[in-house]
C-alpha cells in the first residue's frame, strides 16, 4: 500500500500540502493558475477559539487579500466555493455572503450558484428564529468552466416516470442518471455525534466538499483550502483522485488533519457516505452506516479505477443528452 506524499510547502509532486502558518504566506508559494478549485470555510469573525474578533471593515479587508490571492492561483476554467454563515453583533445578523460578494465581483468572477446548505441542528435562538442554513457562493473565473453535472446527479424521485403523450410517449421523462441536485443541499452539520467529528470546533462535512470536487474538477487536479482546519477538504479531494493543498494557523488542527490522513492511508477513516439520506426517525432502516475509506495517491487511484469492472463500459458509454428543461 503506497503512502501519501504529504509536504509542508508547495510541491508540484505532492499529494497533499499542509502549510502551518498564515494562508497569505502560503499562497505566495503557489504559482499563478495552478488550482482547479478553491473551497473553504473561512473564519466568520464570531469569536471562535481560533479567531480574534475584528472590526467588520478589517475582517473584510483580510478576506479581500485572501480572495485576491486565491483568484491569482486559480486556473482560467476553475471555480471558487466560499462557504460562510452570519456575523452576529449585539443580536443583529449580518450575512457574510452579502458582505463578501462585492469582493469577488470586483475581481471579475461570476456567481454561478448561491447554494443554501441546510441542516437540522444548531444553536437555539430566543429572540429570533434559530439559524438552520449557511451559504456557499460558487464563482467561476471565466465562462468556459469545468462542470461535471453527471458526477453529482441524485436519484430521481420517480425514476420510472414516462411521458404519457406526445412524440416521446412511453420514454423515460427524467434523466436516466438522476436529477440535478439543485441549489439547496441538505447535509447534516458536524456536531458531537457525527461520525466525522474531531476536536476542531468548526468542521464542515466531507460530503459538502465532495460534491464540489466531483462537479468542478478533474482527476489529478489541485484543490486549495486557504483555511484548511482539520483537513476536510484534503479528504474530499483524495477520495476522488485529486490533490489538495491548504494552510492552517493552529498547529493542533494540523495534527488532526495529519491524523485523519494517516487513518485514511490505513483504510480506517470514517466518513458519512455521500449517498446516505438524511436520518428519518420514521424510516431508520433507510439509513446507511458510516463507511471506512482509504485515501491513496492520484496514481494509485487511477490504477484502482481501471480495475473496476464497470470502468470500460462506463467510459465508453456516451452520456445521454440532457432533457429539454435543463439549461
Ligand atoms: C471555519 S475553520 C475551517 C474548518 C475546516 N473547514 C474543517 O473542516 O476543519 C477556519 C480555520 O481557519 C484557521 N485560520 C484562521 N485564520 C487563518 C489564517 N490567516 N491562515 C490560515 N488559517 C487560518 C482557523 O484556525 C480555523 O481552523
């Protein structure tokens, strides 16, 4: 079993780069137009253990510097996924995506989706409604961008539904590979009983990042997370034959990231399966158990793909043309 090549500075031959320090210092090491996807959940300036609460304009200026560098290292056909919640000051809610959108726009990026990530658990508010979603802004650098929709289709609600009249009468009306997942994603957040929970206070779930990796990059591509925390982005990237790089200020969080990667090398890392439905207490039998995954280098991942029995058929099969309502 091959070991992952994990380096502490940018190295084009690495599987994973984990830089300990300020992300701006790290980004200076990365050449222009290197990464296919930047995906991150930056500090929200809400006083988490890893952040010093800043005046809002100072916070926005810091974010601008990181976003500007992220755009520089992004390939022309690449994407950015910036996942944020709200900044709350004396009971007033300020949505960070609204605050940060003008920065991306001023740098020439185009918003493709404002994805709502919704989840069932969180703090219970007393003087307003409890917050149960955050936002993921998906921007592209250009108009000619990677978008593998087929890789992230989800099961149709009625897979056998057919046209009942007209020239297509009798044919399946939905896309045979499943439907577009839409821009509202219901994915459990990483709370105490989540299988992926570590000591990091603000992890995002692997499956949130997996969708972006699959849709917005190709195997072998680089995925960058400037605020990589416990290494979730690296896990999602490696699971699908991509490479990952990221920076983290707090050494203990990088220890967690390295430990997760080590468990992955041994095939002992537990993640919540992407295809697992949200737990429904009325139908617990529908729930899939967590799975243990093995993380491998891009070369090993490619070799494994060619050994899958369906590989030849899947690559030769022409993707069905989209149904007319898809744009
Ligand atoms: C919201 S958390 C990201 C968690 C990550 N998505 C995960 O799943 O573990 C933000 C992280 O950014 C780190 N951080 C804050 N400022 C930083 C900086 N200037 N450079 C690098 N990391 C920073 C924090 O220590 C924290 O771990």
